[in-house]
C-alpha cells in the first residue's frame, strides 16, 4: 500500500532528525510520560502497583528499572494464564513504542512490591521511581485504593 510506504518513509525522516538533535546533547526527557500511578490496599507483605506510560516521541524507549521506598524488592512482573492458573514472571525491560500508551493493569503488567516495609492503606500516597533507557528516571506518586480495586478509583 503506497500510504503505508509513505508513512514509513516519513517516520524514518523524523527519527533521523531526532537522532541528529540527540547527538547535540539534548536529552529530550519529556517525550516519555508516566501518569495514573496507583495500587491497592495491601494484604500481607506484597503489593502490585500500576502506571500508564505514554511515548510522545518518535523513538522507542524501554522501562528498565523500578524502585520505591515502601518495599525492599521492586520489579516489573507480567501476569499470564497457563493451564488454567494465573502465573507471573519477571520482565527485565518493557518497550514503549512511539505513539504508544501502555497501561499496566491487574492481570497483566504490574510493578511488584515485595517485602513491604509498611502496610499500604487506602488513601495513602507513596513515591515510585521508573527508569527508562532513553527518557531517564521518572518520579511519580502512587495512590492507594481499596483492596480489590481493578482500576484507579
Ligand atoms: Cu507480580
């Protein structure tokens, strides 16, 4: 399809221009935005936090690290179903493509908070730090909702 080819060509030109800009020392840190950080009231010493990541830039970026002062061990996990039971695995890096809005949610990608240092109570807020390969470190504030919340409310 000619339209697709034209778009590809256009994207190539834009990426080339951005790379030229980046080589001049411009970090372009605001192309990657993180918002809607939330979690559920904790039961026990484990919690799961969720964020939405939007890539407003023209180059792909990757989430490569997560941290929070509320838990001793913090990492990105992915939940999935296998043979009828829910499992989860560690995800070393999460790609966020140009124009993509990636929403973490219960049952999918989440930020696992292991060995919580304090209970997460409904209404509390706490800092979450997300490290991106290109966009650098983003600090966001997560809000705690009820124990069974499936979305930030
Ligand atoms: Cu998990």
